[in-house]
């Protein structure tokens, strides 16, 4: 039994699947992040299994320029995954043949984006049915629902649930409740049933499959562990004192190599460490979280852990190499995987450098928001990740949304990140980004908790002032 919302999405997806099966060829357009890459892999696999010929491409964002190009290319059938819901008017106005599987806040004329739209019924999006695409389902979850309908009675595509979960984790959809909820939970159950995924509470820190434990601690940014994060020797000493995870003779072990007892020893030591430093119990509890294991993947590889897998994918797509990520998702464990691993080590360095940039240059505090401008120091495709990670820095105020800005080809890229607390107080970054970027001649959108956009460079100062006022109004309502 699935929930009502899941059933409604499936119903929409069934309609889309029919349309796709009639096409001689489809062209897929997806987003460059982990969720977009997982979405594309899910679709590609479902096309291959159904014998539907396809081509695919990735874009950083879907704006009018891209839409005009796609229109000129005259595709028989387009499929948009993890983006598209802001372009429904364009699709309708230009009579394009398209299917959208997205989870971003839709944007367009009411008749085009209504749940029962007659002008464009090929739109699968949780927001149409009252679900929140910020945490209940990701682009790859919506793609999974479509893939299951493409499979129909003939092909069971529930084995693709693992990739759907990787996309959801890439979008941090487990943040709100410390585990996947809503539609994501239903997909998770289907994946567990299909035997491809397992979920259980475990250490939340990143790198359990592939990194020695002292490295896990050394690179921990969520939570940031003062005295350990960034200090290799201190991390080794910490493990030696605790009496697990670091052996004088064998050196460091991986997390997955530890016995249950050893894991318990390290977790207790970490909890004690956090208590002694006056961490709130909420932050201390963040050390343990539901974790997701892809059972068909080899132990000790990135792909085994949904979180590590999603970072591996981000390391490809955000550097113009999304195809490499897709190939890994689709099973390439040779060239694509080794290329992805090389990209991953660069990506890690860029994240550390980016975070250091924000630490050193600080953030500017306004009444309702705080922001940093990184020029070309931070790549526009990762400024959002850095803005998200920055909340762990001491000079960042958890009570205000943070705005990161970086130079890009067509203006200044904006990335904003908020908290559940701010949402409860009325903040909606998607609406804010949409309205305020538009007010200065740019464009943007996203989710209530995280949104982005691009603005003309000369409008940066004005934008920041307007955004500060706009968020102020949201919080005061
Ligand atoms: O484009 P897309 O929907 O795929 O990305 C969602 C973004 O929202 C991700 O960058 C993710 O890091 C961010 N997010 C967040 N905090 C949350 C949930 C999502 O920063 N609680
Ligand atoms: O780019 P960034 O990671 O900051 O994006 C945060 C969220 O806003 C993502 O879900 C992204 O897809 C969305 N976004 C958007 N339109 C833009 C830029 C970002 O919908 N122009
Ligand atoms: Zn997404």
C-alpha cells in the first residue's frame, strides 16, 4: 500500500510513461548535482530496459536561454528531471512535447501548474499534491516513480530505489528529521523490499566506508568538532586515548572494519567530548543518524554508502563531468569510477579551501541575513555547498539565513541556505530568491530551506539590501 500522494504521483507518472513509450526518441535534460545525476541514471536505465532510444545532457540551471536552444533543436520528446517546474509556461506557450519530473517549487501561470492542469498534465511534482519537495522527495525520487511506471507490469524497476535514495541524501532531505521521511520513506521501504538498500542508525560522520577513522574526525564539519576537526594528530591521540580505532601496530582502521564494541567505545568518547565542550544535546545527538547502505555495492567503496556516493556524484557534475557520474550510477566500475575518484579528491580540496575562505574573510551581518561574496575564489557550482557547510563556522549566526555569492559567466550566482527554525518563523527562500532576483533583473528559485539564483553583477548591492528587507517581512508576518 502506498500513500495517497504517492498514488497521485504514480498516476501522473503513468500518463507520462505512456507518452514516453510512444516516442521514437527522447532527449533527457537533468541537473548537474548528485540528485540530478541520480535522476538521469534512473531514467536512462528505465529507458534502456523499455527499449526507448534516448540522448541525455546536463545543465547547471534551466533558464530561457537553454529553453530556446532546446526549442530550436526540435526534439521529438523532452524529459526534464530535477528541474523544469519553473519552465511550464515556456513549454506550453511553445507547444513543446515534454515530461517534467521535478521537486522544486513550481512557477508559472496557475492554469499551467495546477494539479489538474489541462494545458500541461505531464508534470510530476510533489508540490502539486501538497507535499514538500524540500524534504519529502527529491528529483531522483520523482524520477524513480516515473521509472516504475515505465517498467509497468513487465519490468520491476524497484531496484532503482537505491539511486533514488542517493539523490535524496545528496539534497540533504534527511536533515529535517535526522532520517528520510514522507515519500522518501516509501521509496526506502520499496528499496528494502527489493533487497537493494538497508537503513539503520550509525555514526553520522562522513566517510565510514572509505576513510580511516582519524580522517573521518579530522574532516568532520557537521558537526564541527573543535579541537579535532582539522587536526590530524589530535584525532589520532583522541582514538588512542579512547582505546579503539587506532592501533599502534596496524595503524588506522576503517569504520566498517570495527567491531560493535569498538564502535560503541568511539561513539561514547565522542559524546563525552561534545558534552565537555558544552555542545547542546541536539548537536551531540547529531553524531548518530539513520544511515543508508546500498547492499549491491562492494564494501569499502563510496557507492556502498548513500552519503559518500552522493558526494562522489557531486564531485563529477559540479566540475562539468556529470556523464562520468551517470556512468558510475549505471554500473561502470572501471574508467568512470577511477575518473570520479580523481575528481573527488579535487572536490574535497575545493570544499576545504572554500570553507577556509569564508572563515578567513568572514561574513557580513545585516539585520535579517548574513552574506559572503567570494568573487572567483569559490566556484559558482559549489558556492551553495560552502554556504551550507558554513553554518558550522564560529563566525556564522545560526539565527539568520546565509547567502553565498560567486562570480559566474552570466552574472553573480547566489546561493541561500536557511534552517527549519527560520521556516517555522515564516522564511521561504524559494519565494525570496524568486521575487528578489526578479526585482533586480535576475532569476532564481528552489526550496523553502535552500534556494539559488543569478543576478546582474552591478545589482549586487541593491539585491542584498532588498533581500534583507524581504526576509525581514517574511519573518515578521
Ligand atoms: O537542486 P536541488 O533541489 O537538487 O538541491 C537542494 C539543495 O538544498 C541542496 O543543495 C541541499 O544541500 C540543500 N538543502 C539544505 N538543507 C536542507 C535540505 C536541503 O541545505 N535541510
Ligand atoms: O545553487 P544552489 O545549490 O544554491 O541551489 C539551491 C536550490 O535552489 C537548489 O534546489 C537549486 O536547484 C535551486 N535553484 C533554482 N534556480 C536557480 C538556482 C538554484 O531553482 N537559478
Ligand atoms: Zn534535487
